[in-house]
């Protein structure tokens, strides 16, 4: 699930 | 978070607020492309689906809710409350020509072939061209109200600031998302002639008039 965390941008 | 991304998000927030206020206070959506607003709503819904699966931060969640809310509010104002002022004739860009290629491209070029990832990728590709109906409408009418040009300047600047954010993150965090970067460059380049007109005309108090 780490990859999803990378999507921290709007 | 870095200053480039924060100022980009605030510029984006300013843009969506300017637009809602412009339509609400003037009770008119003249000069605004409803088709671009529909595309933006699709961009936000397909990108922010992770609202229900991933909590990043209060800031992240609240901004996503605001962007989705503002885009639907704008569509409601344009297609319902003030639809009498909607300029159908000049808002004639065929958005199918933007939706089809971006769907196909998202299916072909993506980071991972999962539903969330493909939808996120589609949203990134669509956002890069979502302003075309609006720019097309301005070119057809040959002019734009100054409030509309401020909206476009804030909206175009946001992704330009994100480009600086990605450069910063590449060097500071060794992290980059090529799909977002390439799309962000395309998106910002599409505003270039508008930026030129905005800086040379609107900032000098003149009306934004496109050379006929």
C-alpha cells in the first residue's frame, strides 16, 4: 500500500 | 509539502473560488465554458476516489472535498440556476475528442493496471486538456471579462507551480511521477499564449482581446 501513499498530491 | 506545491494548491483553490464567486455575484456564466467545467468535475471525481480508501491528511482530504464541491456547484449554477446566461453557441468544443483519447491513453500508459491507478492516470491526462473548451470559447468570442482572465491565470499557474514542486521533489526526495510531469508540462504549455496576453494586457488594465 506504500505506492498509494506516494500519491499525496492533489 | 513544499512552498511550490502549497502555492500551487492555493492558486488552484483561488481559481475555483473566483469562478464560483464570478457566476454567483454577476448571476451570469457568460464567457465560461460549461464543457470545461464538466471535464474538471470528471477530473476531480476520478482522481479523488481514494478519498474513501486512503487518508493522507486533513489538508489533503479537505482540499479534495472543496475541489469536488466547487466544481459541482459551478456546474449547478451554469446548467441550472443561471442556465439562461449560458452561451451554448460559443461553447461548442467536442469534448468526446478529449475523453476518448485520454481513456485509451490511460489504458495503454499507466503505472499499474488497477482500477484506481488507471482512473487516476485518466484524470491526469484529462486535466491536461480540460481547459481547451474554455480557451477555444475565448478565441471564438475574441475576448474575456477580466475576472475570467484572473480565473484562467490562477488555474494555469497552479500546474506551473506543480512543475516546480516536481523538480524540488526530484532533488529533495528522489521521488517523481513521470505521467504527472509530462501531462503537467502539456497543461501549462497550453496556457502560454493566454499567459502572454494576460501579462501584456490584463495587468496593464486593458481588456483581454484576442487579435481578431
